């Protein structure tokens, strides 16, 4: 191992540790998905049934099991916690950036560290690497599969094609058939653009297909045999119906993924767009003479990889930010390839440098003010805002001056990573308490544990799904909903909005009810409710 390689390894280890793992459990699980998926993994692990996912003891067949398997294994080693629930995504992100480093070092040597650190520092990658969800598992498997396919394309070594099918199988276990389907579209479009239509057929290699079937298919067969409703729920409802209709109430405009992709590629989005436009222009001007031009073809491939998921999910009637994550590494790899060709350029347009500096430094403002934003749902005025803007302005000025100096693009990675590090550090330093109190069920679960003298059933009334699923995870028990008519007849605890006291009194008529306390950050109260009187 050379001195440079050792330095690269240390940098990768340090950045992955900070960006993906540091402070991973400083605030509790947030949203509805994090605690729900974490609880499904716990139930799988405790039951020792690695085939049927369950939630509250009932089959939960919305997603494949890869994340649940990963989290279950971490639970067995470290115990069940919100930190342990997030570790699989952080590990998947780390594996992805390591594979990117190895790939770029082998096929585009000279910008391997750029490609790796730019991918690791994208807002979308950092955010989902710190979340207990399937999105990073899919993005990692799909991206590594795309890299493996190109490695086969350029080297003609079949071991890379086997790796492609292996990754597609893992992607299928992560989130379903979307991984091989997207890969087929990317490869098919690339084949058309470079005028090699037989390339798609060459990809259909029998040993690879058999490997895919051996890895991906057994779970699907086993879960279908154990749960006859699986095909209807998973394939028809959570794949086809989710794509073609607004069945799950996530409607967004057609252009939704354009700003989402831009935000996910912060702080690199400006130069990614520059690289994308140049690659499209070069393809158009050389489209009739691409045969044998491996470098230009690689740019066309990265372009297809970046654009296809955006178009595909834009057509979908159900849209969530995490869907777009598989295309983010394509943007940073395309940018790294751009740097490989332009690093020695004598200058870059000043407007590009200034715009990049603005985008790179802007996240520092909400990161410094995150506690106020989370609690007040708006930006503050006065001195806090002035301080945050002054810090961002100083960073913006420094980045702009550096990029238009003699160093040009050589300093792009270094100066851009500085505000990324500062933003993450600020968020973890000043924002975690507010995020935990306002968005997580963890503090409320601790309060409930402190007031009860014995373990009691828990019901909710009029609260959000996020709070319901969070309480289910932190208390490790099924939560009953008054709203659905599931009112326990036994003694229990009840959580409801503080403004619903009259509703609570109505639903608990003829039962003893004691207000135990209020949890102000989320405007809910919690009660002790006696057992219902038995009828004579």
C-alpha cells in the first residue's frame, strides 16, 4: 500500500465515521417509517422468523426483508436501540463509497478520492445514511450494480457481470423489482444512444440470471407460501398500485423530483449540472462516432443512470424523496469524470464559482438555526439570523475567491467539504435536543415509563402516525387507537392531544380517568384509564 493510498484510506474512514456514524443516536427515530421498520426488524429477530415481517404480531408485507435482516443482526450484537436501527444504512453507505473508490481508481484513476468524498458528502446520501429505512440499501445495491455493469462493459471480464447480477438480487431484496427494472432501462437506453443494440442481449447472461434467481427468489417463494396475500399486497398494491395511482396519498407534481434531486446533490449540484450539460453536448456532437470511445461512452452511461430514475419516478403517481436516491451517485461520478478532464484548466466562469459557493455555504444557515426552525416552524429574525448569515457569507466569499484563484478546480473538493463538515457539526451540536423533543416519541416514552408503576397497555387518540409508531417501538408493544374503535376494556394509559380533553371524557365515560401529565413539545397529554365496569 502506497503512502497516498494509506492517506486516502484514512480520509475515507474519517469522513464516513463523521458523516454517517457520528451522533447517530443523539435524537430518536423520527417520522412514521423509521420506528415502524425498526420495530418490524425487532419482531423478526425476537421471533426467529426471517421470512415473514410482522408489526404488532401481524404480517407486514409492504417491503422485502433486506433491511430487517441487517437490523436484526445488529440488534443481536448491540441490542435493540434507535442507534442500532440506523447502523445498517450507515454501513450500506460506507460500502457504497468504498466500492466507488475502488471502481474509479481502477477505471478513472486520478479522481477516485474526489468521486468518493463528493458522493459521501451529498445531502441525500448523508440524510438517508442516518435513517432506519430501505432507501440506502436499495441505492447502495443499485449503484454498485451499475458500476459492476460498466466494469464488465469496459474490461469484458465476466466476474463483473456476476457482480452486477448479485447487486440486482440484493436490490430486489431491499425494495423489490424496481432495481432490475431500472437497470434494464438504463442499459437499454445506453445501448440505443451508443448504437449498440445487441449490448442489452449480451447482458442477459445465463450464469448471472441463475445467480440472481438463487439469491433473490427463495425469500419471495417462502413468504408467498407462508402468506397467500403477499402477491396482492406487495406486488399489486405496494408496487403497481403505488406507481400508477395515489393509493397511499403521496401526490406531488410531475416536476417534483427536479428540486428534490437538486437538493439531494447539494453541495455539488452546480458542477453536476455543468458536467451533465457538457456530457449531453458531447454525446450529441459525437453520437455518430462513439464506437471505441470508452471515455465518452462512460459519460453517456453516467448520464443515463442519472436521468432515468428521475424520469421514471416523475411518472409515478406516488412520490417520496427517498425514491430518487439511486441516481445520486451517478451525479457525483459524472462530476468526478468532469474534473478528470478539466482539473488543469486555467480558469472557470466566475458565475459558476460564485453560484457553487452560494449553494455550498447556504446549508450552514438552517443548520445553525435548526433548533429554532424545528420548534417555531420558521426562520428567526434579529441577531441569530445575522450571525448565521454572516458565517455563510464568509464561507461563500472564501470558496468563491479560492475557485477563481490559480488553484481553480484543484481546490473544489477541499473548500466545499468545509461547509459540509460545519453544517453537520452545527446540526448535531445545537439541534439534536430540539429534534428529539419535537419530532421523536423517545422523550414521551421515557415519561410514560416513569409515571407507570406497572407495565400497562397503551392507547392513542387523535395523534399522528409518527407518534403512534414511535411509541410502539420505544415501548415495544402494540398501540391501540381509540379512533379505530379499539378501546381497551382493561386498565391502560392513553395519549391524546391536549385539546382533546372533551373527546377523551366522552370516550371514557363511566371509567375513572386521571390526567398524569402533559408533554408540551408535541402538545399531547397522557392519562391513566381504569378498567371498564363489567356488565351484570
